[in-house]
């Protein structure tokens, strides 16, 4: 995205690029841009450095400049600047709790916005320049306030909502976070509605990927069944629903492909193994299909990495449970322990193509070819 912007604006363009810390190789040099690398999904000092750099850059702009913000998924962790009085360690611990408790991305980002100096529109408010925002959406429903936690979109959530989310999931607030979420409401004059010069465009989303996959299916006489790009809920429960649909489609004997996107959750209970929402979905799907002939599936994160396990998801087929049994693995036991990555690793079922350079959330496909 930055390369395209630099090519369009030429020498009049300067800025920063913030990208994940783990892609192989060095970033491509882009004239006029400084590069920052930061981790995902838990922010660290590098995320704070990137957040400070972004805030310094936009704060220097005037009304006759243009602030072009190119957003993709993962920005909430890559660019982080805790609210005053909140330590990085407190925010890291809270992020881990939120990611493990089964909270939705909408709920997680609501809390993130209330604890940030740049999210929730605060980055744009620091600039005197008009803002053009082009976003690749990785969130269900393409809500601009949730993409990278909306650094250029006015925050309409409240500290009360954030406190309610933490209470719902029984997450204790350390001192700094408690104080930040109990401050008096900000003066409305400090959060003005911008004057209409700004623009916001979604340039790609989960539906973009699903439509491309559906067109691919139709070109091969496979009936696409697009369920939507905003499916949410527990990964294993969604997998069981999709397994029932796949078994119904297998009856008529015509090839079909169930396509869906969105972001499921995995609620961890007790000690957990290695995995992520996509591998958990795939393992639960394999168990629900129970080696039904003629059905294959994949579930993957389109950024190429599902969480921090170095893989994007998993592939299953009619022989998945048979291969597991031959390896002495009890699939249902691995599912109970949330060790889906450990399961697929041992039967060579993981997808590990590496970072793709983009992110339109999760992609799931179930091919029914009786």
C-alpha cells in the first residue's frame, strides 16, 4: 500500500510504514518512508515506538497538507500508545486476558480504544490536515472503528462500556487501567466532529476473498454457498454447524463449496496446548464430519499466521481421523485441550505458507464432492 502511495505522489510523499516483526527478509525500501517493525497480537516497546512516530508525524501537519492513512488488520497491536497512567505491562497483560477469555474483536477493540492515546480517532485529531483513509478490513461487518481500533475514526464507545466488558469476563483491572476507565468524561470540545473534508473507503474485505473464491468455484461447475464474511462465535460450535450443512449438501451428489469468513473465538479453559481459532475449527469439523467420504476443508487466516504459531490454519479430508488413529492420536482429546496445532502438526495437516502481505480476516472453505 505504501509502495503504491509513493509511486502516486512521488517526492511530495513522506511517511512511515509499520509492519509485523516476523516476516522473512528485509522491508522494501520506499523513498520518503521510515520503517518500523512491531509484534502481533501483543504489543511491546516497538509498538510504542511506532505509535509515537505516527503521532509525531501527524502532529506536524497543517491544513494545506494531506494525511493519507493506509490501514490493514493487526494495527491495534503494531501501533500502540497506552493512555496516560497506563503502563505497557498493564496493557500487555490485559490484551492476553482478552484474547484468552473468548471476547469478540468488537469487545476487545472497545477496551483498546479507551486505553489509548491514538486509537478511537485520537491520531486524526492530532493533525490539522484533512484525512483520506483507505482500509483493508479484517473485522466482521467492516466497522471502521474496529479496523486497527480506528485511529482516525471518532470513538463512540465509552469507558462505561469498556468496564462492562471487563466485568462480563471477570477480568480484574490493575490500578492504571482502573483509573483510566474511571476518569470524568472528556470535554466535548476536545473531540470535535471533523468538518467533512475527510474521506473513508474500504478497498478490500473478507467478502472480496469470498467473491473471488465463489467465482473460481463457478468456473469449475462447483456450486458456491457463501455464508457471509462476518461469522462469529466459538470456533468448535461454528464447525459443527457447518458440518451439518456439508452433510446435507452431500446428499444430492452435486459438487458444492461452503465459503465463509469472519472471526471466531476460542475460550481457553484450564491448561491449553498450541493452536488458534482456525486449527480448532478444522479439528472440530473433522470430528463432526466423522470421516464422511468426499468432503475436504481448509480454515486459515488470510495474513498467513494464525496467532503466534507460525501457521495460518489447517487442512482436513476424509482420511484425517484415520491418519490420526494410525499415529496414536485421540482427536477429541486434543480438541478438549485446545491443542489443535499440536494435533495437525503430527499428521502434516498445518498450513504454513508464511506471511501473505495482506489480511482480510479468516477464510474457510468446505468442498463437498460426493
